[in-house]
């Protein structure tokens, strides 16, 4: 029988499996405690479980179904992993260090269908959703990069893929880390990003979890947003903002709006003024993200003066704004770049060795 990924199992499913094999249901809590709190490398280390039961676990479940195929470390301590899944698909995840914060960024899909013109993640389209276990494994793989006296403090779901397009699996993965016996990371320390899928935003609000919502706005008007984010044509900016307003009303968490600055495209003073008009009456925060250059894409980072001027206009209008500090600048920092580089290298080897 093929092995199943352990972390595709909910706590109840694993408890039921344990009970069906003559074990007490609490064995599931022990297993997850070893994985999430004690950083066990595998079932063999779970020494408070009977040895025969540990063998049963190993015969039924993959402890890690993913493997690290590339590991980059930047001068600022940022680390990026390229993980290969059981079917050969690859995704990226990142660990960032800032003071006492240990923030990770995880992916939810193999590729992306949203078609954002500035993003390397979707250049090859969408392959499939990641399972709950594959999302969870990214968290655990990154956690094991930290020394024994450090823990992950924050999670941002802003890697490859559209998180709300794989909402069920994402919520199951986050339940692993926020539940009793998990990693002790509260919902308020988790941020979920979306290009703006209104029905899914409202469904996320109904979960009654205080997750932070980040909406990838990237333009202050319909025409420009549809140019940058093609799926906007079928949704509309007004409906995205309405869903975000509903999220704030129901969850009580301030919504962040991500705005990537693309030189000469959406970084003009009039764009900043239009954005300020959209958001000044809302409890909102703008994260300005100067473009990370990607070889396959024609966009560039604006000049520093244009970045500062854009932020100043928002600030003067009373809209809280932050210019995101670039992390991992000396590695393939932008989402999808490491995955693309590996694909290019593989294709080069194939051409060189027909």
C-alpha cells in the first residue's frame, strides 16, 4: 500500500487510525507533539511510543514526503528552500530573520493561475494544489533550520500560488500549527495573502480565526489593475474592497494592501493619490513593495526618489504605509525565481546530453 503523508491527516483522523490498531487515541497527540514541538526527524525518535507501533507508523505514513533539493542562504540570514514533492513537483519556502522575529513564507500551489504580470511564480501556469501535508511540511522543514533555542514567530502565506484558491488545505495545515499541541503560533501571527477572491475572503472570515488578511492590490483603478492582475476583469476592484471591508467588520483585524511598485507603470504620483482616495476612509495599511528584478520579465524597480514620493503622498493623506525592506537580496529572493532557475538548469542539461 502506498505511503500517505502523515500531515495530510487531521488530529481526529490520526487518532481514529491509532485506535483502529489497538492504540489509545492520545497517541495522535504524542506523534504531533514530537513533530511540531520536539522537532523529531522521524518516527524512530518517538521513544514514548511502543517500538512495534513506530514500525507500523513508518509502514503507513511518510513522515516527510518532500525533500530539500536546493538551499540558499543570504548575507542577511534569509534562507530559501526548494522542496521537491513526491511527484517531482517543486515549491519554494523562505525563512527570514529580523531582530527577535523568525518569519517564514510558505507556498500553497505548484505554480499559479492568477497570471499577475510581474510574478515569476505563475510564468508556467498552475500545475496543482498542494495538499495540507505538503503545506505543513514547508513549515516543519523551515523550523528545523533554526537552532534549539529559537522558534518560528510568524507565518506569511505569500509564496507560490493563490492561497484562497486552495483554502481547505491551507486551513487544515494552519490548524496543525495553531492547535493545542502544535507550534504555539497564534492566528494573529499568521498573514494570508490574496489577489482578491471575494467569495473566499468572506469564507475565510467565517472561520472565526483572527488571521491577518493581505490583499494584493497593485493598482488604484480598474483598467490598470486588470492590466497587472488579469483575473481582476472578472471580479472588479470595488467587489474586492467590499469583501475586505466585510473581513474587517467580522474579524476585527486591520487589512493590509500589498502594492508592488513597477517602474513607470503604477508608481506615479497620480497613482498614489488615487490609492489614497480608495483607502483613506478604511482601517487599512499599505505595504509598498519595490519590484524585485526577474530576468524573464520586463519590469524594473523604480528609482528610490519615486518610491519615497509615493509613500509620502499616502502618508500625507493619512494612510499608514510601509516600504517593505528587501530580504535575501543576494539570492533568488522573489517568489518562483529559484524554481525557474532549477527548471532552466534541468533543460540545459537535457539539451547538452540528448
